[in-house]
C-alpha cells in the first residue's frame, strides 16, 4: 500500500469518527435524551477507527507508513490534540450556563461534553486536512 493510500485512509477515518461523535452530541442536545441512539456507537466507532488506521499502516511498507506519518502530520495531530484540550476546557463554562438556565440536564451534559471532547481533535485534524496541511 502506498503512503498516499495510508494517508487517505487515516484522514478519512479520523474525519468520519469526528463527524460521528459530533452528530451524537448534536443528537443528544436536540433529542433531550442522553442516549439518542445506542451509547455504544461512539466507543465502537473509535475502536473500529483505531483498527482500520493501524491495519492500513501495517499493510503498507515500513517506508510508506513512515511517509504517511511524517513530521508535518505528527505536528498537525499534536496541534489538533492541543486544540481539542482547549475545546474541552471551554465546554465546562458553556455547559455550566446551559445547565444553570435549565436548557440541558446533567445526563445530557455528560453525554454531549464527552462526545464533543472526543470529536474536537478529529475535527481540528479534518480542518487541517481540508486546508492541505495534513
């Protein structure tokens, strides 16, 4: 498998996972329930993503995998993780206000904050990919 294919599989898998986690969080907020669909879906999607990305990396030659995970990619992933951290930090005051004003309940807050925290690095990496940096 070529480096371009590994990169495409990784970026597409990360993007789909981020969008799925975002959709779950939006579903929680719109439905008024902490489990709009099976709560196993976000976790299983993360496990499947890890398996797909790892398998793609091992299926390619060692050199192709090294090219797919070059310094720029690792730098952008690190930047996405740092951005995801700050998204998670800012979710606390946002959801505190939403809970104080009785817009969302505690269980909704827990479910949506958890999935949004997980989605943030993947969505930031998607943004980097769209901008041609990952």
